[in-house]
C-alpha cells in the first residue's frame, strides 16, 4: 500500500534549513496498524502530510498502491484524498452549523453519491462509532470524545483503503482516549489499514507496529 524510499522534505526559516523529514524509508502493508511516535517538532506532521498527499517530498520515491505519486495529476491526488484516504485530526474540524450526520455526509456530497446511498452509509458509519443516537446533534451539543467519533465516522464513510490519524487523542482525557483507541482497534480488526501519529507513548503502544521519528529520521522498534 505505502512504500517510501529515501524521502526528504526541507524548509528554510531565515538562514536556517530545517530537515523536517530526512531520508525516510517507510513501508505499510494492507491491514497493518502502524504507530508513528515523536515529540513536537520531530517532523511527524510533515510526514503525515506527505503520506496523505497533502504535501510533496523534495526528494525520494513514494509509491501509493504501487504507483509513484509524481505520476498522479492534481485532480488524481484530490480524488485519492477524497476516496482512498480517511483523515482524522487532533482538531475535529467539524462544521458547527451542521449536525453530526450532516458532517459525516459531506464527503459523499463532494463525491456525487446519491441521497439514498448517502443516508445508508452515514448511518452505517455512525453505528460503527456507536454514535447513531447523536446523529441529529450539533457539534456544540457533543463532548470532545463524541466530536472525535463524528470525525472518525466522516473518515470512514468514503470507505477508504487507508485511515490516517494525526494526534487523534491529543485533545482528549485518558478515559475518552481509551474509548477512541477501542474504536481504532475495532476498525483494525475489521481489516482497515491505519497509520496513527502521536507524541503519546501509551497510545503508540496500542498499535501493532511502532516507528519513532526524531529530527526527521525514522527508527522502527524491534518487535
């Protein structure tokens, strides 16, 4: 599914060059649950943006489902982000004026999915995160954990081949973190491929394979 070889991404801040990702190699196979762990400023969010086709590397090779990313057009990449990858972020990014089910439905509207199918897929996604009873609630009427469940349902509704989660428990207390991780475990058990990026070792310890990032360099834990 994901194969990165010698990937680098540099930024210039004033006269200083920052190596956000430095000659990184990464392979993720279908069905894996991979945790990428690193402190703030380690390059993990930059790496996530490259994996998620939100940004491009300066050098190296990135193959997604066997195809080099540079072979895709901008329109192709937009389609990949909308169909192949389900994003979950630390900030839930819900639209305040839309209900939970309307937030979940939004990606399907962008895809042009028919209303009857949208309704079925939205309800199915909300059931998977155990939030169907809150479908008509607005974000302000939901707890932080419930809002993150809506965000996960929104990521699932397009039936992506990859779930990419960037600090999904970063704004949550320990009890709610455990609930959200239970959902990720269930999704993994159902065959979903998940890459979860976190600074929290206790969260990363719950993934199937752990990779550390520091100063843009990746080091895999021995199993």
